[in-house]
């Protein structure tokens, strides 16, 4: 046997492969956990943005109209407004989320309740401010929800 042989033995090769496999497995696990966490956080961020858009739209309508109605139909939230001239319009604010658990002026919304198909809340901004706890729950993942507590205000007139 020569002492100056060049190359690797089979045992050294297997040890190197085992070490590389362990390191690759740890790296792959870390990356997959990171990707899953990113997807969850992105979903929450999108829900938060949608909730902010809904609140901004409600605030705008609250300040512009003397009265309006919010209609909850399953996973659909609509706002219905009528002008002084008698013309009425309806605008769908969102239909991607479950709004059960939303509270408006102390009235809890349950969009799963099949008895009243529509839950209409008439709101009169000139008479009082409106307290809102908006709760959005992802229809695809019920563990993913966002809650925003706010008050829709304007200068009160008689």
C-alpha cells in the first residue's frame, strides 16, 4: 500500500454526501417555513388593506349623505344611498369576506343567519355618530381574520 495515494475513499465520499444532505435538508426546511409565513402575512396585509378601504368608503358616505343603509347579504356588503331628489344607488363594497361578528351601533351582524336574508342597518349621520367594529374573515381560511374598531363621525346637526 502506498502512502501517497490520491483520491477519496468510499467512506469519505459517503460521509461528505451525508453532510451535504443534512445541510440541504435544513436549508430546505427553513425556506419552506419562510415561504409559508410570507403567504400568511401577505394574506393578512391584503385583508387589512381591504378593511381600510371599506372604512374609508363608509366614512366618505357617512359625511356626504343624510342617511344610508348597509346591507349584509351572506358574504356581500352593500351600501345603499338615496339623494334628496329621490334617486337611489347601491354600491357593493366587498364580497370576498364573511362579515359575521361585525358590530354597528351595538347591532351584531351574523351573515350565516338564514332567517333574515338581508340585514339592513339604516344610519342617520345627522342625528348621531356610528360606532363600527368591522370584522372580516377570509372565506377560504376561517383562522385568518381582521378586526377594526372605529367611529364614523361628522358635525352633528339637528
